C-alpha cells in the first residue's frame, strides 16, 4: 500500500510551526508530517461520488433529528445557520485513497454549537451526518463534538465553491475526508452505531488517518 504512493523526498514536505501553518504552499498543519501512506496533493483536488447538487435556498434546510432530548426535530434555514457565530480552523485534508491537501482555513459553526441548540438524549453515542443524495458518514459523538469539528461555510475567506460543498460541509480535521460530507443537510442523533455510505462499502468505521484506518478489514 505504501509503495502505491510516491511520498517524494522528506524535503518535499515543508514543516509548519507548531500550531499554525506558515502560509507557505504545501505547509502541513500541526505535526509537520503526513499521515502514513499519504502523499502531498497539488492544490485542492475535488473528490466525491455522484453529481454536484444545485443549491435551492427556498428548499434548503439543515435538520437535526433522531434521538433529541425532547424528541422534536430541529430545522434551520441557511440564513439562520450563517447567522450563528463561527470560528476559523486550519487543517490539512486526508483522502483515504492517498492525497493530502494543505493550506485549508475553514470558517463555520462548531458542531458542538448544534448540540447546544438541539440537545441530544442522554443515550446518544453516535451521529450520522447526511448530505444531499443520501451520502452519509457516521461519527462517534466525541468525534462530532471535538472542538475543531466544523459545519463550514467558508474556505480561505471565500464561500465554499459548489464542488467543495457549498453551502455547507462538515469538516472533521482529525479523520479521513470521507467523514466530512459536502452539501450537508442533516445530523441524525443515534443511540447505537450504524455505518454510513463509505463505511458500508469497505471503508473503516472510525477513519483515523494517523492510524491508517482506511479499510473495514482493519477493524477488530
Ligand atoms: N456529499 C459528499 N460528501 C463527500 C464525499 C461524497 O462523495 N459526497 N466524498 C468525501 C471524500 S471521500 C473526501 S476525500 C472529501 C473530499 O473533499 P474535497 O472534494 O473538498 O477535496 O469529501 C468527502 N465528502
Ligand atoms: Mo476521500
């Protein structure tokens, strides 16, 4: 598997300072290293299954459903989501098929904010993040509420482009890219785990790039 990826010379990978990227092209945020088996991508590749959905503001909403504390379902318009206070994070993105892209600054609403606005029942252990056309990714609750997990509206100061998930995408910096649905439409609170789109198709249920958790056969 490692041999499939041309990782280049060590010198190809420029090292960022401890917690902020230098802003240099190709700087790796955080540890200054690529996760095992990853190679540095040029630019920001577009990668997804299926067509790019069209944004229809009048029909669009974000929902939280499933095991909420009150049993009710919550919905927000895009305007309402955009009015929530946001934060900026810097991150690299690791696609489980190999490429890592760098120099991403995402702005958006911390996922933890949704939990405050739409409290989950005490038995909730996992969430399913749902996108247009039924794409989904399951996450442990702690991965979803991790302080850098974001419902992102902006990238490097601009609204997301449509192919990168406009108007809203989930960014889970500490997991592989497939755990971050573009064109996010809903969060389902779950009282037990259930596999999402790629997780049902042979990808790892957790998806930690630093542990190389790509394939379901690696699960215990
Ligand atoms: N809705 C949706 N979101 C998706 C995908 C997809 O197929 N559909 N692919 C995922 C995968 S495998 C990766 S690596 C990232 C890629 O994000 P990018 O195209 O912005 O680089 O999007 C993720 N989000
Ligand atoms: Mo991916």
